[in-house]
């Protein structure tokens, strides 16, 4: 372009700009003080940039999408509903609604095809509980869909409301969802047992049979009176095992080869015990050897202490 | 109110055994009726069976006590004997301690029994056995645990403790609110 045309263009642009500015200034409220016109300028506004990103719109639930397609509009519902039975206005929700329902349903008819011993009230309560649970599940599913999370169909869904109690419930279900109902499930490292779940053990009746109770007490008494450790028995067993080992050693350590001279059957008692000890033979030998190590009369000494309990004190090496 | 479970009965009987030894049978086999143990609010009660039946008609929030309170089972599963069991346990008790008149008051305020307050002690009392403490006039004063065996008591200092205080009849006044 020509330089002159540029200049002319720029001049006209500047003139237009200043004209516009001045008209705006004259539009503002003005006051006359001391023969001069003052214009109050508007307060300066500092427009800061957004700190957070623009909020996303509300997510559409499954029902809302369907309603939109079908053209179903929301109807505003009143807070109170006319109840024919009670002949008054009852709130649609809340505490007084439940009270009114209780008044209405003081009796429930058992339908013809139902079990006469079934609790109809409990059944109704159960149905209501399930409805609430279903509603909750669908609500959470909508949220999950929006956030693109995966939701399982059964079991505990998500950890949105994970109180300690809920987590305990989740672990309980996870543990028991095995073929053996969690009986052989090994514990995790820091797993705590959850209280109050699993089968509830019934207490005995307060006014049960007193005789039976007395028998129970006596049985407990007997258990208390019984001593815990059978020391004598344990000692006898140890000595017997030692004797068997010694018999074996006398015979040269062999327990009769495959073709036994005695017809293939264990004839003597010590043979029986030796067969039993088969796996423990070396362990007991090691025990006896270690006893002999710790003190010259280690082996004899241990026998000597219980000498009064044993019958044949002279037996042995 | 409910009957005690086997674990609870074991704990109770083991504790009572300290005091009355093998005479627990005498508590169960009585000539004047069937007695049983009931648990209510953590406390173990020794009641006659008929009374239990009456008591079961009362709402359990309104029951304060029934029969004789032997003691209470703590949250940790231990059984503590209360003074209210004294009347039932002292006839069957095997190990006894008699106190001098001057030391009776001291024990009833909750202090331990010192050698200086000891008048008599039953023979062959093992160490840490449950004992019943009597006054010199054979009035039962409370429960205790022998800190020394009979033989040791003879050679101990006057200021040695020979019996740890467990319960005394002064508690009827001191712990009036909590005893049932």
C-alpha cells in the first residue's frame, strides 16, 4: 500500500477511537464544581484469570437420558398427599409419613397363596430394604459411569462409604466367598477379626433345666480338678522309647531286612515300637547322644531322678 | 440375665477354688434346693432356681440384683470376688487368718494385714492361697491372699505383709453404690 493511504487510515482509526472514548466519558455521570465539569470515572476492576478450570456440567443419569429421549417432563410434586384411609393430608416423606403408614398397616392380611407362618411385616420391611439398596446401587452406578470406573455386579461396590465397619463387612464377604465358606482361608498379615459377623451362637435359656445345668457345672469342676500335665506318663514314654532304641542298637541297627527271619511280621513289642519310631529313630538317638554329652551321668542322671517311678531300675546300658 | 458359658464357669470356679478348694461341690449340691449361677450386667449371682424363674419375668433393665452377688467378670475375662460372697464362702474356707483386735479396724479400711496384726493362721496354708480373714471373735471380716506360707509367717518381721487385702466388710459402707 501507499504510505499516504496508511497514514490516512491510521489517522482515521485513531480519530474514531478517541471519539468513542470521549463519548463514553461524556456518558458517565458528571458534576459541576467551581465552574468545571467533573466526570466520575467508574471504579477500576482487576479481572483475574480463573484459578480452577471451568466446572463440568452435571452428569446425566441413565433415567434422565431416557426421559430426554422420550420427552418425559418433570412434574412438581406437592409436599403433602391426601390419604383416603386416614382422611387427612400426610407428608409425602419423612417421620410423619412413617407414622401414618404404621397407623394404616396395623394389620396385614396374609394372602391365600402365602405360608401362614410367614411374617408379612418382616417381608414388607425386607422388600423396602431391598428397594433402598437397589436405589443406592443404581445411584452409585451412575456416578461410576460418569467417572468411568468399573463396578462389579455382586459383592461390595466401591469404597465411597468405607467406614471401618463397612470395610470389615467387605473383608468378611471376601473371606467367606470360597467353596469352604472361609474355613480354611489363611489370614492376611495384619488382618483383624471382625466382630459380630458369621453365625450367631445362641445363649442357653435363663430358666432352662436346672438339673442339666448342675451337671454342666460338675463337668467343668472335674475338668478344673484334672491336672494339666501328665508328667509321669511323659517320663514313662521317654524311657520306653530309649529302651527300644537300645534294643535296636544291640541288634546292629537293622530292623530285619526285607526277607525277615521271623516270617515278615513284627514279633516282639520292641519291634512294634521300633516300626512306629521308624521316622523318629534318628531324632531320639540324637536326643540320647546330646543327653550323654551334657554331663557324664546325663543319661543316668535323668533316669536316676525318676528312679522311684520306674520299675526296672537296673535295665539299660 | 443369662446362665454362664463354660469358659466363664471355668474362670469362676478356678477363682473360688483358691478360697474353698474342693468344697465347690457343697455350693452346688445343697439340701434346700437347686442353686445356680446367673450373669447379669457382668456380675455373677448365686441364686436359687425358683427365684431365677421369678426374676425372668422382670424386664432385664429393671433388675438390679438377684440372690447373692459372688463377684464380677471383667471385660478381660477375669473373675473378681466381691465381699458379698463372704457369707457363703467362709464356712467352706480352708485357709483362715485371725487378726488381733487392734488391727481389725486397719484391715476394714482396706489395708493389708501385717505380721504385727496377725493373731493366728491355719496350718499348712500355702503361699498365695486364698484366705478368709477373721476377727479374734471368729467374725469373718473379708477375703485375702496369703503373702507368706504358714511356716514363713513365724520367721517374718512385724512390718511384713502376710496377707494381701482383697475384700473387707468395710466395703459395704465405702463402696455402697457399686456393690450389688
